[in-house]
């Protein structure tokens, strides 16, 4: 018999056959009531009819078959025994199914009979559950009040797959991918449970995840991702209430990793919490990492919607940054101790700790970062106002506004930047008429840009104005008595005169004085940030002022060196290379050496800081200030060191060549070498000595 | 299909993996590596690995963990495959394999 | 994908075959668990199996595949008319990857297959 390809027609045929099977089985039961084979066969026939009928939405048939099937469930479970009467009633019920199959519904004239038959069957088997409609909508769309779809929020999902996950054909990565489809995710995987190979059950799953999901999906949608995970897997979904920065401890308590009383006890230790907890094995490093990620994410979310309450949060962030700073210092001490003890296990743990500290440091710095947009934005309006006031036409372009910078740095850059922009508009850009006469468009161009370069941020202010006439600057400087009339200056040095105190004392800023107004103040402010400011200009074409600013003030990674027994730290952001002093080719004058094919000035730090003089074979640290290299001669190089930089007290603030101090692991201080300043001194000194 | 070709080169052992390192084949991998776990240097060449899953990745972490505990050197080579391992690890929020391994 | 359908109901098999082949999958039929196990091999990407079947039911089929030598971690989708947690748990404990309750729509069948077979490429 050729079977039809239409499933509905096939179902009709199949169901007729199954009802035939059901009849034979019932008759078999009548002869042999204890025959389980007949019983099972009857049950399966009913079950299959019901299952297929549901697919064709034959609801009346499904409902009746379901009740009928339940009777057989009871019989199979031994809750009742097969009797003659039961078989009779079953045969009657089977005939009703045949009717239902052919007509789709119970004809009105047999409806009462059909119900009576079923009720009597149900009565014959005790403990049959009350006839329920087949549960075709097991997952009603109940909307939970907390389950707000359409509102973006942060969910913390903890997913601990059971060890059988891989074997069960579940791929956790596809679950993560599904979560990604719902919003933006931050995934922290836990690999610490993976044993060494010799203990590994190869196909067991040892991995676990914390996933932070920012989504507007409903909770139900998120739960649906995990609908098929097996019963031994653990999935918890919690809403994390953003809007407020939370301390590490709170997050850990919230996650059930730590009790409130334990937290209070550990907090009493005055040592960074994450460290204490990890060291004591109270919570794992991964847990701390995950909690820190959560903290960071919330901080980021918060910074996205900058509100007027930012001052409160900033202070809290400052607290965190200083806490992490202490963390960093302590880490350095532990490193030293571990090395001294030569304890392998300790060294391993310290390595892990170091990784955490690095992350905590990046995190805390990250939380402290704000986009340069906040610095640049006010200039849109300021430029317009200044242009009108000074009768200029200016188009302002802002580049790289998403570049992030320490908030404290941003705050301290506002004034210097204002000075520079004001100068550009006032003295750089010409009046519209003058521009036309010079063959330029009426409208002057002013470009503020920011971009990252290693651990520095470059901020440039560029105009296409008249540029700076260095002859005029020179004349001005001579007139001010700043340089002798016969001084031989490079173009760069000439332009640098603009930043000298005194140069700006010109009564009124003119084309000649160029950038006179406040440029010395600009340099001082920028240097206070351990940054540098330089100027380049081409007459008639324009002027560019470049600020080089360290990303953050809080923590500096530096190279620790000894100079005549004193400790100095050189910011890694500036270091190009360390050169073995015995191999370096020094010029006979002592002021230069050959470095990668070019001649680079040397600065003996011992001599500079007046500790004495260096040996000829002392190591050289090559640093770069802008495009210029300088070799700093030190006595010994000790290694990398991360630290919080402390400001020098007011008394020592103006010591040349030092930009701050740090405390070393053993509690002794080390001075931060002011590379930008030293570079200028070195080039000046060496020019003199030649 | 998975093959683990094992070659002794002096004190060190080179494991040349080819085929798919997945939950289906991970037993073969572990079986092949266990006997040579004590070698001073294990070099795992994963260049020819065509496919892998999280379970396969997990076994490589386990190998790295073993070597870390015994202070034995472990080197993974095979740029393309390692790049893919690293991409998967990043996706899963795990440390990259290179960080988990000890380079001797 | 290459999909093995195991169901004792010919109309169910036919219906699933139409849905899956319409979505571009290759489909092989088996009439019950033992037939399914005989036809099962490493080429299948997904197995779809009914719960109640003569000869060998869905739970036993899943157990047999999971403890076998070949392709034992294949994603397995269990069809059930039972929405009760107990029945689902039975299949899940045997190693079913997912389940779907009859009646199901074409879309939900395809979505579920997609969900459990979705590989993440790197």
C-alpha cells in the first residue's frame, strides 16, 4: 500500500491501525487480564495516538485519549487490576476514539455516553489523577513584576555546568553565544577546577562561568537560554542593581561567597580585601576576579550616564584607587619576600597574586578614566565665543574624544588647554581678511585631538594660522634679556623660549610675541602632571602645540635604579631600552654615546643630582621624550616596580629633575625621575659642553 | 578522527596532534600523553588540529596544570591552531592557553 | 545537518521529516529505539527521538548512545507528550540534550534543533 506523503492523511491511517491494535490488546486482556504485554501495547497505542493528534490540533481527540491513557498509566502502575467490566468500558471508549478520529469532535448524541464511559473508567482505577487537560501550555506567559522586558539592566548569571555537560551534548559556548545575542556580556570563565592531566576525567566538564549580561530581554528569555541544562548544573540569575558603585566585599557577600560577619572580620585587617580573602583561601582568586569585573562593569555603566551625582562617586573611586595603590605596594613587598625565601609554592601563589594585582590596578585605573570628550566639549562653545569676541571665523574639529584619561588629569588640563586654545585663536589664526589675502579660506581651522601612545595620551591643538616667526621670538628674548644677542639656538630651542617665564611679560600679545600669554604657566601645569608640552610651527602655515600626558597620576610602573646608593624610579612609559654600560660606545667628550646608529646625549644622574660621578661602565637607560632620546647613566638597574606616586611636599616641589616620590617595598623612598625635564636639561648641557 | 603522533627527541617529547580534539577524542589524547608526562620538555604541535571543542581545550589546560605542578617545560606550537585556541579561550572568558602553559 | 529521527509513529516521522528536510537537513528514519541504535553512526549531527516506543524506548536509546563508542556526545532531542517534570528528568538523566513537548510548531522544532546543535566556530 502506497503511503500518502501528507502527514495528516498518514495520521488518519496510522491512528486507524493503532485503534485496531488497541482493540486487539483489549480483547487479549479480556482473556488474560494479567498479561502485561497486552497492557503495554494498549497503553502505547493510546499514547501514540494522543501524541500525534496533538500535532494536528485534534483537541477533542487529544483530551479524550489523554484521560483514557491515564487509566492505563494507573493500570500499568498496578493501582488497579484489569476487570471484565473495565475491558468492556475500554472497548466502548475505543469506539468513541474512532468516532472522534473520523468526525473531529464528539457528536452531540453520544457526548453524554462518552463522558459516562470515561468517568466509569476513571472510577474503576483509584489513584488516577483528576482528569486534567493535556498540559499543552506548560509555560504560561505570566509576567512577573520584576520581569521587565524592554528595560536595560544588568544580570549576573552564574553557570556551573554539571560534570556530564559535555557528554550530554551540551556546548556551554553556544549558551554563552545565545546570551550574547540578548545583550552585551562580560564573561569570566573559571578554569581553576581543572585538575592536572593525571587526575583528569577527560570528558567531564570542570569549567564554570560568571556572566554579566546587560540586556533589555526579559528574565524569562534569559532563563530560556538555560532551559535544557541538566539538573545537576547550577544556574543562578540575579539582577545587579547598578547606579551605585559597590565595594568588593558587598559583591562577594551578595554572591553568597562570603558571610557578612566574615566580611566585617576581614575588613578589620586594613589590608586590601581581595588579597586577604584569596590568601586565606576564603574565596578563590577567580571569584575575586569575577567580582572585580562586575565592579568594573558597573563603574562603566555608571560613567555612561554621567549625572550630577558624579562627585560622590568620584570620591569613592578615589578611595578605591588609593586602596589598590596600597595593594600594589604590598604586592611588591610580597614579591621580594617570596624571592628571598625561595619557596616555590609561595612564588607560584605570588605570581597568581601579581596577576590579580595587575588586574585590580588596571580596573581601578579604568574606573578612574573619563573620555577626553568631557575635556574637549566646552571648547565648542568657548571657541565660538572667542571667535566672535576677537573677530575671527573658526571651525573647530574634535578628534579622538573617546580617548580615556584619568579624571584628575582631565581636571588639571582644563586651564592649560584653555590658554593654548585662546592663544591659537587670538594670535595664531588671522582675521578673515588677512586670511583671504594670504590665499587661505576665510574660516580658520582649529583641531583638538587626543590619542593614546603607550602609557601616554597625546593631546594636540593645531591651527592653520600665521605660525610663529622665530626671528621675532629671538629678538623678543634678547630684548627681555633672556638670551645673549649672539646665542646660537636651534629652531626648536627658539620656539621653546615661548615657554620661559618672563617671555610672557609682554604688555600686549602681538603677532610677534606669538604665544606669549601664559605659556610658562601652561608648561608648569603640565609638568605637574608629569607631562610635557612642546610646540612646532611653520610660518604662514600654522602652529601645533602638543601635550604628552601620562594616562594616570595614581600608579606608575617604573624601572627601579640605584644612583650612587640612592633609589630612583624611571617611568616605564619613557624607557626605550637599557644598555649595558661596558658595551656602550661613549664619545670621548663623555656627553654622548652611539645608540642604534645615532648619537644620543648622555646625562649622568649621579652628577646631575650631585652625588658624585658615574663610572664609565655604568648602565645606561635610554629614555625618549617626544622624538628625542637621552641616555640616563645610573649605577645599577634593579627591576620593575609599580607604585603609587606621592607628591613632593611644598618645600621640595620645585626640585629640578624630580617629579615625585614613591615608597619601596622596604619602606624607603625612591624619587621619580622627571624625564621630560631632564631631557631639556641634557640637551642644553651637552650643547654647552660641545 | 584524531591522531596523536608521539616522538622522543632526546630528553624531550614531541606530540604531533592532528584531527579533531573534542569530547569524542579527548580520551585518546589523555591516554597518549600520560605515559610521557614526566619528560623534561613536552612540545605540543597543534598545527594540524582541524577542530576542537571546549572539552579539548580543557584537556590542554589540564596538561599545562600538570606541567606547572611538576615544573616541567611545556611548549605549544602551531600558530594558526593556537590563534584559534586563544580566540576560544577569550570567548569563554578563560585565561589564554599561553598564559596557562609554562614555556621552557 | 544529518539528523536521525526515531519515532514509532509514522505520521510523526513523516511530519518531522517534512519540517527538517524543508529546512535543508538530511533525515534518516528509525521506527523505534533498537532500529535507531542500529542505524546510528558518527555521521549524525543530531538525534530526535520519541519517549515511548516499543522494543526500545527513548530513554534506553539515549543511554545506549551515551555509553557507546561512537558519536556518544551527539546532541539528542527528546520528543514527549509528557510535560511533567518527572518524565523530563528521566530523559535528562539518561543524557538527553533537550526535549520538546508535543504539540510543537515547526518553528519551535527548528529553533530547538538549532539551539542544541549550534556550534561556535573559531
